[in-house]
C-alpha cells in the first residue's frame, strides 16, 4: 500500500511542506480527508478516486470535496462515495451541499443517478477493498470525529486525524501488531497551550506525554502544524519528544506499508 501526502498542514500560506491542508491519497483511488492538498491533482488523477474517507467536518479537511465533485462528476461512471460519521454527513448536507453554498451533488444530475453518495460509517466500522481495509478509530475533537487505521497485507498505518488525547485511540493503536506508521497531529506551539486545549489539538508537550502510551516502534510522523509557527512547533517537538524520533510530515511524502 502507498500513501501519498497531498497536504498535511494546519493552514494555508506557508511554504514547501506546510502549504496545503490535510489530504492523503491511498494508492490512486482512496482519499483520506479532502483538504486543499487536492488542488495539486490533475483532473485525470481526481477522476480515479472512487472513495473519500473524512475524519470530521472542519473546513480544512473537507474544503476540496465540493470543488472536486464539481470538476469530475460528469466524467464518472459511478458515484463518488463519501464515507464519514453520520454527524459529519449531516453537517455537509446542512452547511455545504445545501444549494446555497454549493449544489447537492447527491441529486445531480438525478437522484437515481447522482455524482456523489454519502456512506454513513460508525466508529469502529471497517470498509474492505480487496486486500485493503480501512477502519475508523476513536478521536477526541470539538466536533464528532474519527481517525483511521489502514490495513494492508504487509502492514498497517494509523492516522489520528484532529484529536486531543483519548485513551481509546491508544488502545486501538497498540492493538495493531503490524503497525508501520503513525501519523499524529500537533497543531500549536507550547505557548498556545490554552488554545490547544480549547480547540482540542495537541501541542509538543502533550504530544510527548501521549507518545509514552505507544507500545510499538512505528515511524512517527507529526502533522497539522500551523504554518505561522511551523518552525517553532517542529523545534519544540524535537525538544520534548525527540527520543521517540518523530519526523515532520511533509507534502509529497510517500509512506509504504
């Protein structure tokens, strides 16, 4: 399995690796979150994506989806399937695909032949695609949210999504005996600790404390850094969590597992 990082930033306006928000392409047909990282794909690449898995409803994780389906819907033979918590789907229906912000592509060109389908997914539920399996795992955010465990024949990858600490997440991660990669967010520097707590994001001290619960030895990748403080956050992560050998995830990174 091959995971290409299209975007992994906590915002826009940075440079290099920090310029696109969260969007991860599994092989060439499954998307994990639909942030602004999508903008670098060609129409042909967008057309090959059959499934989108959303962690939650925040704009930096769904902002590319409306434009994506508008760009390639008429070229598709089957509807694009969007997998997410029922609460996330309801938020998209009410606030995005509502004919005010954007058309409802579950009704275009006809409700019997839509360009997009919503596929509700409960916490802990799995979806199978040949020898690949995607399972939603617990997250703790300001809106209903999940992370994802990606399972393949040669290993697995865990993605926290946006999440403040939760023991349930670590129980799931530690149960993955073949875990090759862990992607975990750290959005704010330590000086913004109070904001991180309010927004339910990690900061470097909290990341170091959380990694103490990790039992295995996967490659650890840190994502969702705010562009304005990316250099500081990376420096503080190394100061507080350096013994775990975390690396900053970058746009264009490819993880094999």
